[in-house]
């Protein structure tokens, strides 16, 4: 195995992207999952649908809209410019924003299902034991929904590692900035460098397999609620 | 009967804690899934001792308890021993109310061992850990040996005992118990009941105990609130409430009164105890209770017959001079229920309408109650 420097650069960039996106998604996805699991609001349906959009839309469609929105005349673009960040397309930050949205359902759904499986009782018990809302969240909800959180983090990470279309649309192909593994593989194939492509592709195949293997054996042991792998 | 009551009798001057005033309304409209329900309760209960919330299923007992706990939001007023938990716009959330709550199912935290479930409560009780109290509670409930296990490794009875211990370790000022025996089979019930009796007899905090079982109520409670369709059908001491004739909470076939008394004599030859209550005395099978020990007995209406004179030629040991105070004939006209008065106590007799007719009973008439059997309940 002999990775070129640019291969190594893309591997590290991919890992950095996936880690950042996963951390952000755990922070953003958890309250969304909580709201979706507990709410009786009529907005539950529309919000669920928006969260699930990336499951059915081609990444190029999402990427296209992000590109437009993040552009100088787009909603997001105007906001970022007025805040002094410039525009986001073809930057790492832009890639992170698009990826957070793109991997959202893979994080929200397992956590939401775990929250729903808890029911009201543990929360009521905690309340009668004088645990306030935050205390209850960290002492009861998080430990009881732990398998859901693990599933969410692993799926969110793996899914971000594996994205391609949205990266090309929003991030382009800038070495060290937006050129991730999937794009690098595409480049290798384009120039008929199958040996290099094989190494990266094989690595991703192995990685994805091991992640899923890990999840399914975890599910067998702990009965992970809410592991939904269907796309 | 309990040491607490005994103690109260020995120290009658002891100051009584302020009562619990409850005035709650909750209206749950009909939905597609559930039939509507309304709770409308205005009742004052003693600030100490065990109060049973008694009623049929669907009478609103559990909802009532959940409203007191703050798990459901009723409108109205709630004053517990002088501190306002709810009034107008003030609504103390459940986690700020100094309660202990025992659910119908044990509801232990599945991710924690029995010991950690208990620690969870101790940590949040806001009081320093009291090892003596901890040991006493473990011992009272007999769970010293199961602490390292997870809930799924415990039997149903053990789980419920750990749950009760957990509710006590939060050091509540009011202990709420929602049919803690209902989800258990007969054997488990018999396993836990002695622990509960002990707990109810020695607890220094007031207890509200929801139950649909007369047996549990008369064993455990001093006071009872009877709920029917979300409203208070009766409230008072157990002896008082169960001496009333009210088919909503006492089915006619099961009718009986509770008498609180004291052992005054033990007959070793025939293995009998004589207990005195306000209004007379009764012989029952020797209970092993010492002289002066307070006891509670239940006399079922179907075990009581009425005679106009004191008959000496009968096998019945217990004959008490009483006065007829109320006569009530059931809808079918075959059974007559007679409420009899002796001293401060009441006894209910169930007769055929025919017998009642031939005895020509009228209110105020002095007669003899012949009691065939007396059951010790406490």
C-alpha cells in the first residue's frame, strides 16, 4: 500500500469533515430528535419530511440548491457576507454546512426512535425523584438512549465519509479544502489510475463494511432501537 | 394496629400536623382514542397517617394522585401541611414537590442496578446520607441482598420493594402510592403486604395509598377518600366510611364494618381473645396479640343477624345490644340492610326482607346483634 501525498491529504480531509459534521449533528440533531419524539404539534409532519428529504433526493439536487443559496445572491450567501465570512461555496465550511443537512436523517432518526421507545415513565420517575429537566436528560435519557446515540454517530460519520454528489456541487475539487476521498477516487479513475483508485475504494469498502458489521452486532447485543438503514 | 396510633393514644397532647387541602379540577375532553374524563375533588385529609384513595377502576384514583404529584396539571389549589404546591397561577412542577411516588409497576431505571437506583434518590434528596435510615429502609423492605442486581434480574416483588425503598430514600414529605400491589400476582402480594403494613404503621410522613381493594384499605389505612366518577363519594376515617351503606363503594354482598378496639382479655383454654370497642366487646380467635394491644377487626354484614331478645340458647358467642338506626331494602326487595348503632360504633346486618318484616324493625328500636364471625385485619 502506497498512498501518495495527495491521497493522504484527502483521507485526512475526509476524516476532518466527517468528525466535524458528526459532532455538529449530535448537537443539532438531538434537540430536533427530542422535539420530534415528544411534540404533538401539527408541524411534526412537515419538519420530519424536511429532515428526511436527503433520503430520497439526489445529492446533486440538494447540492444545486445549496450552491444557489450560498452564492452571493442566495439567502445564506447574503447572510454570511453581511457577517463578514464571504460566501461558502467551494470552502470547507460550505461543505460542512451542506453535509450537516445531507446526513441529518441518519442522525435524527435513530435518536428520535430511541427517545420514542423510552416513553413517559422514566421521565415521570425522574421528576418524582427531584431530577430537573437537564438532570433528567443527562442521568436518564442519555444513558437509556445510548445505543440510539451510538448508531446515530456511526451512521452520520459513515454517511458523510461516503458522500460524493453534494461535495462536487458545493465544494468542488480543491485540494486540501474540499477534495475528499470519493472525489479523489473519481479523479484517479478519470485519468485511468486504477491502482490508486483501487486502494482508496478498497479502503472505503472495508471501512463501511466494518462500521455496519459493528452496528449490527451491537444491535444484536443491545437491541438498538431505531436502527433504520433503509434509504 | 399500628405503633403510631398507639403512640398517639399515649401522647394525646402531641400537636397534629396541618392537614392536606385538595381542591382540584381536571377536564379531559373526549378524543378519538379516549373517552373524556373529569376530576372534580374538594377534600381535606389529615396531615399524618395513611389515607386510602379508594374506588373502582376508572373512578379517577390514579389521575387524582398524579395531579397531587404534579405529573398532570389540574387547576385549583393544593396545600400540603401548610405549604402551597398549587394555587391560581402557581404550579410547582413535579420535580420541585417533596414527594415520593410508587408507581403501579416498579419502574426502576433499567440502566442502573438496584443499588444505583437507590443512590439516584439519595443524591437528590438534598439531605446528607443517613446510614442508619438507609439500613432501616433496606431492612424494612428486605432488600439487603439484591442490591447489586439489575432490575431485569429481580423478581416482580423484589423490584416493587426496591421501588418503594427508592421513594422513601428521597425523604419525601408526602408519600404517594398508586396501587403498588396491583401488578403483582397473589403470592407476590402476600410477600409485599407485610412490608407495606410495617411501613404504613411506622411511617412518619403522610401516605396517600390508591387502591381498589377493600382488604388493602382496611389493613393499611386510617382514613379513606372514596372516589366515584372523578368525585368524592365519601371521606372520613375507615371505621366511619365503611359503616355507611353506600352501594357505590360497598357492594351489598361484600358489605361490612371496621371496628377499632383493644385486646382486654385472653382465654387460654379456648384460645380466644376478647377485644373491646366503643360500643361493646367481641370474642375472636386468639390472635397472639397481647393485652392492651390495639387491633382492627372487620365484621361482614352477612355474618350479623338480629334478635329481639338476648338469647342464651345459641351457639353464637358475640351478642351485642344495639339500636336500629337505618333500614334499607335493596331494589329487588329481597334483602334488607340494617345499620345498627352501639356506642360510637356501627354494625351493619344483612337480613332477608322477610325476616326484617316479621321482626317489625323500626329506627330507634333496641335489639341484639348476633355476630357469627369476626375477622382480624390489623
